[in-house]
């Protein structure tokens, strides 16, 4: 009898203890669930954001959204004020959270320092101001390069041979330098054409008087080996003309312009 009473008492104690433990676990689970339901306002991309987009242009590209605290990524951005003066370092897709690590100060280059893709070559040509956009050209610009020639039969050719070529350096060319080189300014001699037809270069004419300090520029560009060959050949035997061609310019189809067909 006494043994049954003791066993019954132990059972009651164990049951009570189990109940307390279960209630404690449930309450803890509820607390954990409630903590996850705490919301935080973060900025979410509402449209594609291209790399390089300034923070000042993001207002129409992002929305504020409330997310559970446990769903917010570290370094999430809650206000565009956090990005003052920055730009997108990578492209972002719609629905993506804005993070501080994906934004930073713009990468700027001085007039003598432009980021040059390692696979490109650099070549320098001497151009009169009217052939170099009146001298309104600087490192970092992109240009179109028109190459012109005259073949042995006297037929003249021009072609927009290279588009959006990166300018890496612009220097004034002193007349003393031009005189010492003994070479004509690029774009002043005539000879052969670079076209689909086989056109042989003629003998280069005598070099004209060297351009003065204020009449010519040394333009250095970065381009592929194939285009660099054409630029060097043209600087020796033909003429070069530059156009202002920013990255946003439309690259319409071009063709070789032949002198006998210009007005057809």
C-alpha cells in the first residue's frame, strides 16, 4: 500500500514537471516566432538598376518594403541618404535588396589617367584641330575614326572604320616636335584606300610645314590590333578625321564612301 502511494506521488511529480517543461518550450517557441515577425523597412529594387547608376537617380527605381527582421540581409539599406554621392557598383535585378556593399563612390580618372582594358593597344596620331573636333576632346572620350585615301587612279575613299574608340591621352603638339620628326601631320597626306577592293598606296607627297603649337594635337587612343594597324597606315599614307561618338550613340550601318559616288 505504501509502495503504491509513493509510486503514485512520483508519477504526479513527473507529470507536473513534464507539463512545466512543455509549457516553457511552447512559450519559448512563441517568443522566437514573434521575434521573427518584427518587421524592418528596407529598400528593394523595383526595376533593373544598371551598374554605374548614380544614387541620385534611384528614387524611381526602388521601393520601400517591410520584411521580417530575420529575412533582412546584413548591410541592408533603409534610406537613399545612406548612398549620397555613391553609384551602383554592380547591376541589380527587380526584387533584390539594396546592400551597402553593392554601392560606392564613382571611379573617376584624371585627364592623364584612363582605365585601359589590358587587351587593347595604344597608338598616337597627330591631328589638326579641325580633324579633332576643334580641340574639344579629352581623355576618357570615345570617338569615331574616319579614314580617307586616294588610290593610284585618283579615286578618293572615306570610311568610318572604327567606332567608340577610347581616347586615353590628349597633348598639344609643339611645332619643334613636329619639325624634328620630319613626318606630316596625320590627316594631311594622301595615298591609298582601305576598302574591299585591292588599292595600292601611292608615293606619299612631300611633308607639309609642321603644324603650330595651337593648330594640332597628339591624340592617343586604345583599340584592337587590327584597328591600330589601319590607324597607323592611314597616319602614314592617308588622312584621319574624328567624330564625337559617346557610348549612347547609335551605331548605324556604314559603308565605304567613294569619291565618284558621293552624290549618287
